[in-house]
C-alpha cells in the first residue's frame, strides 16, 4: 500500500530518511498478514541526531508567539479532518481496528487536537509578594524544552497525538518513538500531519526503532527533560527507574485491571450494554477495559444470561467490514497468549460460559466464571477478549474485590441510586471511575491517569501544563537589598 510505503522512513530534522540500523521492522496487517511496509530501524546515533535537532529547533519555538503556535495546531486539526477517511483506513489496516474503533479513535484525536489549540494560550504566570522590602517575585511558566514520547499499539494515532500536540502547543520540541507494531499510525503519520501543517523542521522527530537496537538511549539521552510513556506497567517501571537515575520527569500511563460493578438495583439491560462495550471494544486491547465484571448475587443469574447472549452475538472477523465488532489481536504472540490464558484458567477450575477459539490472530470472545479467589487471572491485565464474571454479596464485598488488584486505572458502578454509586466509587482505589457508564472514557480537559501500578502523573487539560512546562522564578529588586556583610 503506497500510503504505508510512503511513510516508511525515519523523520529527523525535517527530513524523511532511511534508518541506518542493521535490520528492518516489518509492518504487517494483523488480520490478513499483508506486508504494509518495511522500515530500517534507527540507531542510537540517529536518536542522538533527533534529540539534538529538537534541542536546536526548540529555542526559537519556545520564544514564538503562542498565537503562532496555535495556528500550526489549527492547521493540523484541519488536515486530520480532511483526511479522516484515509486515516481511518490506515487504523483498520495497521492495527486491526474495526470501523467502529477507528471512528472512535479519530473522534478523540480531533477532540484532543482542539484542546491543544486552546492550550497554547493557557499558561499563565504569577506575581507573588516578598518579605523583602522593594522586591517583586515573578513566576513564569516556561517549556521544559524537549519531550520524549513513547506510544503504544492499541490507540497509536490518538495516544501519540495526546502527548505530542500539547507538548508542541506549549513551546516544546518532541522526539516520538511509536510501537514497532504501529510505526505509521503511531509515528510517521503524525509527523506527516504536522509537516503539512507548517511545523518548523526539527520540532517533531520520529524514530522507528526498538530497544534491541538502541537500548535505553531514548531514555538516558541528556536532552529530554520529560518522558511521556504509555504502555505496560512492566516497561513503565523500567522507564521510571531510568528517568529517576537521570533526573528526568516521567509521565506514565500504564495498564489496568478495571472492575465494572453491578449493584442489586442496577438497570440490568443497560449494565449489560456498558459491560460488553467496556470489555470487548478493540478486542479488549484497552488499558481501561473492564477486565472484571462484578455482579451482586441478587441479580447475577439474570445479568449473566443477558451478558453471555449479547457477547455470543458479536461478529468476529474482518475489521474492514462495518458490522464487525471483534477484529484481530495485534500479533500472533498476543493471540497465542490469550488462548493459552483461557485454557489454563479453565483447566484450573473456572467455568467457560463461552470458550473462545483462535483463527490466526482472530480470537473469539470468552466469558469465564467460577474463578477461585486466588486465581492469578484476577490480578492481571488481560489484553484480549476475555471477560471474568465475579459474584459478590453487598457493597463491602464489591469494594474489597475491586480493590484486590495491583492496578488502579478506571472502573464503573451501576446502580439505580446515583449517590450510592458515588459513595461506592469513592471507596475504589483508582484514578477514574464512572457511575452508570462504561469504563473506557477519555476527555480532553479531565485529568486522566491511574493509581498504584497504573501509572504516575496525569494528562489532559491543565495537567498537560503541569507535565510539559516548568516554573521559573525571577525576582526584581526595585529598591536596594541590605546584605549582612
């Protein structure tokens, strides 16, 4: 596909160039195995070039009138709007996203670009009093300088833009490394959008590479002051460790094991719809997905019958077909891991109300219940189409089960009493929780992030200013200070 081959390059200092590494990343369509592109990986030296060009370009960009920066973001938004169909096709082809998922990702991408347009003008300073006579304290918000962004494969276009656009709007330069399974949608496509939007050369660089080639060069390099990483908690811990050792800030958006709680007074038909979407959107490859569906025993039977019936009706197949709900997992290792996890859990005593099967990277949905309280599957993130149904007796037990996980990203509570839901939600140790809704939500101005092993820091809205700017104190002595000697 020419769309992919045209973008199968590194993008450094405003130039499209081949990588100089010793091997190629092959970009495959996960549904049909079609080779989309081949990209020679970037070396550690090219990572250095990307960071140096970003550092050089940022000096002028940081001093650019924020209205001029805003204009670049406005043009980027228009380009995404004009090419929405083409970008949607790319999402379907490169990551196996269904048509519904592609539309969902593009809708959010546009919303976050609109917020970034406004963000360019939002940082404000302060004048603070001083105990010293005649002194004025000015506190400025200034760009951190250069931001390193590492994005995942599940929502690559959105989650790259989510850090890249605000960082640029706030006067920074960026070096972006997309996931090797989605190098175009998560990387070079983003660069192309901003290049066409008139972003000056060097301000956004994209290096398509892998830790096997560059080690920790992307993290250890002296230029970036902030690393924004979205991915697994295992890798996130390593990113945090390296950043701490090099005195860098890290914003980490990591995995989840969210619980969707159905209380005894919930609207069950609505709760079923919310739970099915929350578990199976994009084949369950979503950090906010409802891994665990907790149901009060008083309504367990009715809920379970309706839930299983709805899941069984979901169409599994070609993501390009508009009525497909379950497309392929991102690669064969993920598909094999999910199939093995289901088999092992059933072998250990769980009951499969639906037992999904694998056909290449397509894995049909599973619904498991009857899990032992110490089942390992209850405490881990499942990045695939597997739902765990867990009964409980009363709110206290629901809260205990929901909190019995190392993660704390999202969640939901379904109830006929909104304030009851809020009270339960306040007891769940998680960064985000939704009453009478799904677990999968992201909005441009609401703080997004998790607790425990689900991450550090927040993104979106004013949290972007905290993440991608720093404070600088300049004092002015209008009189004369008195010194002790």
